[in-house]
C-alpha cells in the first residue's frame, strides 16, 4: 500500500503510517530499528531495494531522505516536504517513508526525522553515496547509534579514508570494511591449516581500492608484518600472498565467485569468495550495533606500504 502526501508534516506522516498499518493489518511492534538512508534521486532506488531485502532479516522502519532544490513553480512556497508512505508488500518486512525535502526544510532534516523514529529502538544512518567527512557530527548522524558510509562511492576513496581516520567516532563503519568479511574468514582459515609464522604479506588489487588498503592494514595489525600493496588489473581485490618459511600461502581470485587457496605442501582447492550484493552488506552491519573496535584500530594502522 502506498500513500502520497504533498506539502506535508511529520505529524501527518505518522498518521498515514498508522492508517496504512491498519489497512494492511501490519503491527509496528515487530520492527527492531529505524534505518535512515540519506541519498539522492539517482541512488535512491538501489539503496531502498537493498534495504528492503535486508529487512527480511531486520524488520525496520526505513526513512529515505532526499534533499532537493525548491521547485520553480513553487517559488512562493519554496520550503516544503513531500512524502510517500509504503506499508505491507511495498515496504519489505516493515514500513518505508520516502521523504523529499525542498528548500530551507532540507537544512533541518533532523527535525523532520526525529518525530518519525521508532521509540526505544536503535537508529542506523546509511549514506549510500556522498557522506559527511565527520558522520557523527552530521545532524542526522548524531541521531544514530550506527553510521554506515561507503568509500567506494567517493571520488578519491583513499583520501576519504584518511579523513575517516581523523573523524572516527564509536559507531562509525564503512561498507568497504564489510566487504572484507569473506576475505578475512578465508585467510584466518588458511592460517589455521598452515600453522606457521608469516614473515611477509602482499595484497594485490586494482589501484585506489579502499578495501585493499583496509585489508593490508588488518593483515599488518594481526600478523605484525609489513604489508605491501601491489596494483593488479582487478576487479577489486585479486590476491593475498603470505610469505612463510615453508612457502607462500595464496588466496587468489582473479575474477568470478571462486577463489583458489594454495598452501605449502598441499593441493590447491577452491573457495567461495563472491562479491556480495549491497543488501547482504547492510544486513551484516545491522547484526551488530556496538562499536567495531577492529575497524577503529585499522583506521589508525599505517602498516601497509603504498601501491607499487
């Protein structure tokens, strides 16, 4: 069910949510958090689709904030709020409000959002595209226990990574870090099998890949070795090579969903290491709402060398 509201208020949106729930018989008590997506028209569809898919695991109220310039035909009333309320099958497992803020009201998005937050539940803010340099100090970010950014959306991801290091506040995280979960699991499993000391590490990836930089820092932190970055043709991370006295431990994924694991003295084997969709990344982040201490540590770790 969809309800369109033009030139509306937060109070009217809340009434529309109640009306929609009654019409489709959907209770609000089953929702576990409020997910605020701050985006633009270009990225709104994909972000909302990912959030709806993630809501199967985390039923939530999703608030999509789209800031727009005032319409010329509304010059006499250039500050207003339009909303689209979705409940039932149109909103995944939960309910969705798409908010379009025009003119001066877009400078006060936090005041619009605050009355729409579910009471006594966590708030997560996600920027699928451009994000503030200091998410915790952003008016919307200040409302949240968890703030999700994506370095892949930045024009200069490694420069943005440096800014994240200086502005980090507990609760901040980035999807470039989330994308590394399968790689980290594969490498931990490989080291458990090899049971040998690592003396060097190399991460191969396309140039300016922020996940590769984070992976290099993580390896440096966990293994206490200097980690080298090597530029490959990609896509994304293509290989990790760990030097040991017995030979190299290699996890290599030049393309496709399968990687090859090579251990000294053992036959090579295949690993599932596919590039995950955004919905899976968001679902993973919503599983934990406490501070990610390891992410904070690697932001400060400069163990890895630059690409060569």
